[in-house]
C-alpha cells in the first residue's frame, strides 16, 4: 500500500510537472509577444520624440528669427511703435478724407449757389417769370 501511494504521488507530481511545463510554455509565448509589443511601442515613442524635437527646433528657429538676440522687450516696443504709427496714419487718412469731403461739399454748394444766382440774373434780365 505504501508503494502504490508513493507511485500515485509520483504520477501526480509528473502530471503536475507536465501541466506546469505547458503553462510555462504559454507564459513564455505571452512574454515573447509582450516583448514584441514593447519593442514596437519603443520605436513609436522614439519616432514621436524625434518629431517633437524637430518641431521644437523649428519653433525655436522661428522665434529666434522673429526676435533677434532674444530681445523680447525690443521686439514688443517695435510692435507697439508700428501699431501706433499705423493708428496715426489711419487717423490722418480718415481726417484727410473728411476734409476733402467737406471741401467738396463747400465747393459744390458754392458752385450751385453761383449757378442759381446766374439763372436768377438771367431771368430778371429777360423780364421776369411769365
């Protein structure tokens, strides 16, 4: 009885080892798949970092070309000066347009008054309205 129990225990251990070997193979296969996924992910992250680095460098280059020598205050003052000049130019132009319109109305009114006066004189010279 002791020997059959030992044999039965041995058989159970052997079946357990076979089952563990199958499970170990399954785990190893899954780990291999995860390694491949991780490698793919690393490549994607590296590509993303490279793209971001290139975009950042391009942005830095643009900023440096817009703001020479990193003089942000000078750049801001230049913008303010240009905006003030543009505002003054627009106000001057608007004022000029209104001045020209006023002068045109004055000249047109004067011409109309002169034309009416000449017509009135011509009617009076002709002997009045009949």
